[in-house]
């Protein structure tokens, strides 16, 4: 799978492990995560891996009809837009999803896909062993699971969950007429008919068979006729309108106001506006009044910052 990938890298690829306070900018929920920051050789190795992994996926399956993150053109808003026009939604979240990825199973999936790409039915056992060793050295933790912070982890997870969850759900989804999307480890199902307990249990059984644990406190059923829902921080209502929640826009507006006077670092502004850009339509006409107001504040901040830089 990954022959010669580590050649010509110079120094030994490695990770620097540290704890990071990770705040979801939209929901405000804060978690502490163990992050594996790659050095330059490791970053280059993973960049090469990502290219190979995406080519492998495309040649065997084409672009996934369900995965809505990681791949070029993906965004939380596009994930939510798949469910426009639907009334009933079922939302699931995989608990600590990276930790539940089994290295041997991942190696088997990668080698099987590579064999299919090359016209074979079964992967070479020796290749399976070497691929597993490669993953353990560069992609997996000492106790198993994908490394959070490793650049190729999202792509590896997409392939793993695509085979063990998405492909196994596909026949049921077609039979039930459900729309499904998976934004990394957040799963969304929608329909114009209620998604009953029998169907929800069957979905959970597929996830459990794949070896994942569900965060049950986040598993919820919604009826948009009773009010809008937020998916990955993006609002969706019964009319199919997507929007950035007002609470988040208020937070961004406050940051932009302070940033005009140099009280907020540009990197923080860029982080909050990055969420804004991925959550709002590209067209100015597609944004609502509150979203347009935030954009005006951002342009005003840019003008004040440029003036400040010129004066300094």
C-alpha cells in the first residue's frame, strides 16, 4: 500500500504529544483533547498518504454519496443541505470515534481496496502485514485507534467508516427511503415519514457491529414542524432554509467590534470567520439579514485594521 512513502524525508517522522483545550465555536462546548502534532517529515509523509488514499477511494467506489467532510468541497453547510425538504431527522454521534478504529481491520480494508483497484479479489497476506506495521508506526496510537491531529486520520477514518458503516447501511437506506450523511463521526438521517424505533435500532445495530460506541445523550429525533434543528452548528428549518445561529453571530459580532481596536488577535478573528464562511451561502443574496450584518462588520474591521497598520 505505502511502499517508498517514507523515502527521502530526511529526519525521522515523529509526533509531539500535547493536551489542547478545544472549544466548539458555535456551541461553546469545551473539551480537552490529546493532540499529536507532526514534525515536518511526518507532515510530508501524511500529505503523500492523503493523495494516495483519495485516489484509492475514487478508483474503487467513486466519491462517497454519504461522507460530507474531509474531501474537497465539503463543508458543514453542504452536509446540512442534503436534508433540505425533509421533516423528520435522526441525529447520532459516535463517541471518541478515532479510538475505536482497529488497526488490523483498517489494514485489511485498505489492502482489499487496493486489490480491487488492481483487479484482484483477495489482498496479498504479506502486503496486509506490512500495511498494518506501517499504520502502527505512523498513524495509530500505542493502544490502538487513530491519532487525533495526524493529518491523514480524517481520510483514514472516512475509509474505515465508509466500509463498515456507510456501505452496510446502504441497502436499508434505499429500502426505507432515508437520506443519510456522515460528517466524520456525526450521522444524520432524514425522511418525510417518521423514523420509527425499529429503523433506529437497526441503524444502531450496524454501528455497534462496526465496533463503535454511540453517544446516547446526543442521539435525538427531531420533527422540524415543531421547530428548527442545529446540525454541526448549522441551523435548518422546515422550509429548507439553512442559517448560522444568532447566538454564534452575536459572538462573532462582539469579536469583530473589539478587533477593530486591536483588542483581539487577527488569528482569532480568522478562526471565527472561517466557521462563518463554511456555514453561510457563497452568494450574498443567499445570506439572511443577520449574516449580512456580520459580513459588514468584518469588512469594517478590515478597513480599520488596514488603517491601523498604515499608521503604525
